[in-house]
């Protein structure tokens, strides 16, 4: 028993030692335990504790918090993108024949510092799911959403701890660029229904993410083909994870936007042999609750106002559809 405990302690001690002692001294980088604890708390809250807590409560009004949060994410992503391009020699490594990488100690620390800020941004991103739960949008807590957030936290930590390299800079630049667009969209959406007319480009966000993964995959395959002096294990992991993301996001796009649809005279989508589903309702369910659901017509002799006297609008903070009296 003592022998097994000794082996276990040696393994744990080995995991605590990363590629650089300076990195090991940074927040959440001392060993796997802190980041694993963060991920476990996140999963427990969004999958169990949060939904149970909100079960008999009204959705929280987080409009102002979400506007500020998304604005911060836009600024943070711009800063990371700009800093990565300015401080790294990633373009020189891509254009060189064998992408040789020679860095000084100071340049290494600059690379590690940028990787830490990127890792910490993934911790901040976990608030996305938390807001879904507190607003009782549990249908948006999908496998794709939770897997994406979980794996990016763990991977970005492992990358910085054990095998930082130029491959990660390219991914950080591309991902930060996508996040600028994505969080700007969410910021505008959270500002209220009066800004809904500016959100016509919702569909293209998933397309942008897919393009990002294709570019990452192409870059990683190029790195492998050129025989770059970069960690091969890291390259293979990037390739494998990128393929998984391509499949998951591609499947989401196909199910959400590429279904055969036809519209009848009343503006309803006809699918699967005549079963109708409102177009806006479909978009609302699949793309995060930002659409507008028309109110069904009702003829009621006890009510002088028919539903045609009302126009629907959606509260983007709580995603509730409310009838608004026509003027």
C-alpha cells in the first residue's frame, strides 16, 4: 500500500511540474487540481445545481450585466488579438521553409504570458452557460456548448503548462477574432428588442466558426508536413480536437439552417410531409433565443380584440414573447 501511495505522489508531483517554473507560479497553474476543481464546479452548477435552484423561480433579469459582460469580452478579445500579432513572430515562422523557432528567455515569457491571458479568458467564458441557467434557458445548455467550454479550458491550461508553442498563437489569434464578432452580436442582442433589426446576420456566426476550424486544421496540417520544430504531440492533439469541433459545429449548422423548407401562404414553414413549424420559432430554438415568434390567431367571442391587433416582440433578456398592442 505504501508503495502505491509513493507512486501516486510521484505522478502527481510530476504533473505539477510544467515547462517553466515561472509559469508554475502563476494563478491556477501550480498543478492540475485548481483548474479541474473549477471545471467540476462549473459542470455541477450548469447541469445540476443551477437548474434545480431556478426550478421554482422566475428567470433573473440580467440585461445590464449581460451588456457589460459582452462589451468586456469584445474589448478583451481585441486586446488579445492585437497583442498576439504584435508580440509573436508567428508570421515569420509560417512563411519560413521549416518554420524554425528561436526565442530568447524574454520572448518565451512573453509567449507564456499571452497564453495565460488566453487561458484565463476561457475561464471567463464559463459565465456564458451560467447566464443561460440563471435566465432558465436550459435548452441552450447543449452538449456542444458544454463540451466546447469544458475542453477549451482544460486544453488551454494543458497547452500553457506542458507544451506552449507557436501553434497556439495562431489558434489564439483566430479564436479571439471570432470572439470579437460573436460577443459583439450578443452585446447588441442583450440591449433590447429595438436592436433586433440589426441582428439579421445571426446565421453567419456559425459559418465564421466553421471557417475558423478549417483554417486551424489547414495550418496544423501544414506544420506537420513542413516538419516544423514544434511539439508533435501538441500538433496531433490540435488536429484531432479541431476535427471534433468541425463535426459538432457542422452538424449543428446542418440541423439548424440546411433543412428543406417551404413557406405556405400564411408564412409557415412546411416540413416532413406538411408538418408546419414557424420559421422564426425554429430559429429561436436553434440559435439561442434571439428570434421573434408570431402569436397564433384566436377567435374568441368574449374578446373584441383578435390576435391580429397585436404584434409580437421578444424580450432578449429573458427570451419571453409578449404581445404588443398595434398602434
